[in-house]
C-alpha cells in the first residue's frame, strides 16, 4: 500500500469540493480516478480505517473521511473502528 496515495485522497476530499461531492455521491467511480490498489479501494469503500491505519495511513488524515461522511463513515463509526484497532 502507498500511504502517500491515501493521504492524497484525504487531502483532495478536504480541499476539492467537486471531488468531495463526487466521493459522497459515487465513491467507487471517484476512487477509480485515483492511483490506488484494489485493496486500498476496497478499504476506503468499506470505511475500513483500521486496515488503512495498519497499512501506514495517518489517523489524523483518515479523520477527514468521517468529517465528510465518505462511504457512510460517521464520526462514531470512525472512533469505534479506530479504538478497536488500537486495542488489538
């Protein structure tokens, strides 16, 4: 996995309102425009922030996904998944 590409995705969601809206409406299509691996795409679409964290992504930048509720990832869900990842 390239944590760098996941970080770029998070920053693009934060700073590009058109891309953010696309991610909210059609995440699979929006992700297809990014140079991500199949595993990365699967994890983002599933909101699997634990997998992304284990693979090297920044927890701080992953928080952007929940800020904009990308792929249904709300703050309570994000917190629960991150806490369970840290405990294991």
